[in-house]
C-alpha cells in the first residue's frame, strides 16, 4: 500500500531501537547500508546472534498489530 504510514531511519552501532510503529503499521520494509542484525519486539535489543542482514539487503516483515512494536539494529560482521 502506498503511501507508507511512516518512514524511519535508524543508525546501527550498538543496539538502537526505532520509534514505536503506528497502530496502522502492518508491514515494514528494512533496507540495510551495512551488515547488521535486527530484532523486533516491544523493547527489542538486537545482538550479533539475532537475524543478520548483509549490506544492501532488503526484507519485508509483517508485524503484530501492536502500537508498541519496534525494531532494533546493531552492527555485525
């Protein structure tokens, strides 16, 4: 569906959380500029053991209808 409900940019390094998703958010598109790991939840902490993405990768994730849902990212190798 276009246009998107919201757009966010987070900078990885140590685990960094996004802002909480809107109650209207059903799907998120994650695109990475660097190798990182991501984690979804209401208070997520990404670690180098969570889902890894390569630089330039794009993924779509369906999310729970929960206004407190966020994504966190951390730099990985």
